């Protein structure tokens, strides 16, 4: 037996709604599905809510979307297995905070004459908040990446015309290129490392392996951009096969530390960086700050190429020991007593 029927006076109905439907579990009223179950924040759609044990209620049914302190209601139309209602106008949906990609609303169904009698959660996402292909197509949302447009979108028909498309892993249906493996990306060094070692004060031509998709990328101009202690240095680069060769530049830093990391970006098309999901970077180091005596210097890992310069009594690379002319002890030598 329901708590009330169509002949129950309205005041009695209002008084008993909370008792009858105060919680989803106690009332047996449950939203079993929502189609679609999430939505791009900049679009509006009609939602189909499948609801078990939907009661007969007086007055107009409403869907209420609550985000933070704001609640927006839209008209709900009763159907055989639930209700359908529109999402709020996009202007009424708050912006997604910087660094986040979605916001969650409390979605309630209520009578215009009473309180909520069933609630659930509904998510609004925004593909535009992703700035890299890898993040975009790896997300939990149906987002795709336009390669030449260098943007993440929920609407490829509108935003990826005549472009190469990388579809997201959450996108349903067949796809020629799906997932982050197809993104234009820095893959690492030729020895498979994510770290490029460079002694401070040395001029070096950095090279990295890359994955490129699209002939238009191959034909564009490439630039390597290094961030050293907040100072950005840009040099031209060439693509040969699957390797980007950055023009030589001097790597140096001023901090009183043994080594620092400098970020690396490979830019194509003027302003479009290749993805760098593994954080391939340059490690700039000073042998003299890694070791302050001969014994420690010769015990340093071979990858640094450090040795003991007898004339300066400092740990240095060979080229910096009297400009390569001094007596320089390497790892297999014995320190003087």
C-alpha cells in the first residue's frame, strides 16, 4: 500500500513525503541508470532516468541539479520506467576549477510540492581542460585529440574537420587510432633513458627519439625549448627518421648544487609541444660539486665522465682540465698519496 493516494489532501501529502521517501534505501525508490551517464559541461542534453518504484506524486515533477550552493531545476516528464529531464542551461553550470577536469552535481527528483524523494550523482566533464594528447585520450571521459588543431574535444565532427584524430580509450566504437600510443610524443633517448646527462659549461647537441603521426608534422619546423633555472633557451631542431636533433647549445647553471634538472620541450608548428609523458629531461651536473676529493671523484658512477684534474686539484671532466691538456686521472687510475 502506498503512503497516500490521489484523494489524500495535499497538506497530508506534504507532511508524509519525508517519512515515505526520506532515504532511497528505506523507500525502495532507486535511480538505476542515467542515459547519458555523464556530459560535456558546454553542452545540454535530455537525460533519461530509469527509476524503480517511482511513486505517484501530486504536482509537477522536477529534476534538481545541485553544485555547491547552487541548485537549478528543470521540468521532469514521467515515463513508463522513470522520468526524462533536460540538463541545466550551460550558463548555469559552474566552470570547472583549474587543474580539474570534472565537477559532480547532486541530481534529485522531486515534486514541485515536496522534498526530494530520490537522489544520485551526475558528472559534468570538460575535454577542453586537457592540454596534452596523452592526458586527453587516456581520460575516463569520451574525449578525442585533434592532432593539427592540438586540442582535446568531445565533438570531433565540429572541431576535427580534415584533421588527424586520436580517439580516447573511453570512446565507444571502432577507431583507426585509439589511445596514447598514437600521440605525437617524445619517447626517450636512443639508449632508452629518460635522463640526458650534460656537464655544466659544456656545449652539447641533445637528441631524443620521438613518435610522429601525420606528414604535416614531419614537414613543419621543429624547435627544442629548455628551461634551466627558470631561463628558457630555444634552439632549432631537425627530424631525421624517428630522432629529433637539437642544435648545440651550452648548458650551464648558477646554483650551488651538484646537479639540476632542466625540462625539455620539442615544439612543432610554432607553438605545439610533443607530449612528454615520461618527463624526458636534461640533468646538468658539476663534477666538482659531486666530489671534493680524488677518491670520491674516481668512485663516481661512470656515466658522469668525471676524473681528477691534478693541476686544479678538482673533480672535472677531461675537457675542463686545463682545456683538455692537463694531467687527468680517470676511474681506473690511482689517486696520488
